[in-house]
């Protein structure tokens, strides 16, 4: 099995390319590259040059995704997708999404026109963050056939629809059905920075993602009675804000005592919100995530019950609404095990983990087996200009990626999957 002798210079080139793409920004002061903005054209031009030099054919699909095809040993060979997204949040770092695309290109270069039993498609998604239209994953949704009419009619802050943005970029929205995955797509593999502190705290370069957590978002409205902060004795109050505060600590306690659970009350709005008035109303949000939908739903029900008990004891009423309930997405277990092997072959310890954030792999997993490899985020920092990645970790990721491709090429199970495709 070939190893990557010059992994470090290749990793240096990967970092230089991420920084080069970071220079294509809507803002002069920082990095901001939203869906089909003008700098995305520059980004596409640069990425296209690198991919063509590596022997791939490049097209831009009707959703603005850059798709590159690196042929397999036979013209009929099924394909493996590698990639991530090219858009960014405002005031972004240089590596979220972009790193996964640039690593995919470096892997084609490392193959050096060597043909595998499968073709490789590099997918560089046009939209993942949801910044311009408030809806994330516009790019990868097109591949699974979910960039529908309703989404195309969504408008940005300037009143421009997704459909018009596509036309303005020189593309034809009527061709979006042709952007769907090719029938013989076998797998999607995404390298991405962790965007959290777990690998950093374990001193590990890489992680194998086994699931992307499910998520519940709710709003709880505690209603009491406003009154004078000086003249109302404590036992005669119906304080909505104190109830929301008591419940917030119950949420924290539930997350601290349930393995794998993260739960956040990120917003409390009090009314009338004055220093000398007891709050009549407190609106508190809940963001709760777990890799098990059963546990997530059980804890959500328990916290809803607890909010009701706190409200009743304090003489308040309670209303609640569910804003989002999104199931967890398991990564393909065969691919995740292969990733663990590839991480070990690169000389690192394989750590299995869940992703607390959504990713394109979650969307692709609806149609094809998908899996993710996380790279350590130093300091756990992301969505910030200070976001970074270590040179040695990128070198390890390249070694891991090459081992992974070779493992799949030689795997009996994957060969079976190739025959069925
Ligand atoms: Zn990302």
C-alpha cells in the first residue's frame, strides 16, 4: 500500500491554498463568501485550475456547486465523492469547508493520475452555512433532489430570490434536476475541521465521525404578573424571570448528568424588562442535541414537564412551541470503520466522535453512504478569523485520505458495493 512520502510539503500547499481562497471575499476587512456572490467566481476559477492540473474535468452545476470528475480504471467505474463547501459565514476563518475541498484536490494530486477501481468526484458545495437565504445546505440539497421550488423562491435581504441569484451567476435554475447525484455514486467522504475542542483536549489530530447529532429547538413562555419591586413581598410574587432562571439551571443539570447531551438556554427575554418591576413574562429558548433521538426526545419531554412544575409551583402559566426537531444522522458504519483503520495507518490513534454541528455529509447521507473525518481545531475555535488547523494534522489527514482510498479499492465489501452500483 503506497504511503505519502512528501505529506508535509503537500500539507503546506493545502494551507497556502486555503489562505489563497480566503482572499476572495465580499468584505475587504475579513472573509465573507456567501452563496453565489462575486468572489465565488474567483474561487471557482482558482479551484478549477488546480483540479484540471490534477487530471480532473470540471463543471459547475445549476446550483453553483463545482463538480470535478477524476476517472477510474474503467469508464464504467462507479464513483466516490470527496468534498465539502466553499461558502463562509461573515468574518470567517480560512478553513471551515474550504479545507475539505482543498484536501480532496491534494488527494487527486497524490494519486498522480493513478487509476482506482472507482472514479472520484470532487464536490465543492456552493452553500452550506445558510447565511444569504437563511436556509442552509442549498448546495448539497441539489445533489439529493431537495432544492425545490419553494427554496428557489426564498429571498435574501435585498429581495433577490435563489432562482435569480442562480441566473445572475450565469447558471440556469431549470437545470437543477441535472445536478442530482450520478446513479453510480457509492459514497461521500468529507474532511472538515472539528469546530470544537474535543480532539484538541485529547491531543489527537483526527477523529472518525460516527453520527451527526439530532437537535431540538423550543421556546418556553412563562407568564406571571408584573408588579412593584419594592412593595410586593416575596411570597406574593408571580415572577416569570425567576421561574425561567430556575428552569435554566434544570436544563444545565440535565445535560451535565446525561452522557453525550448538550443543552443550552441561549436567550431569555423578560417583559417589561425594567430594574424595579417584577417580570410578567419570560421567553426562554432551548437548544438540545444528542446522537440518540430516543434520549433527545425523553430529555426534552422531562424538561418540558419540569418547566410546567416550576410554573405551577410559582403560580405562573406556561406555553411552549417546538421550532425545530431534527433527527440524528448516522454515518455509514462500514465507512467509519474504514476511516478508523486509515487514521491508525497514518500513525494516529483513532477516536470515534459525534458532530454537534450539521454538515453536508448529513444531507448526502439521505441518498448514499456518507462519512466524515474531523481535523483538530486548535483551541476549539471556528467561525472566527482565529480559526486554524495544524500543518502536521493536515499531513496526517492526507496520509489518512490516501490510505482510505486504497483500503476501499482493496476491500471485498466495497467491491461488492461497486458491483451492485
Ligand atoms: Zn463547514
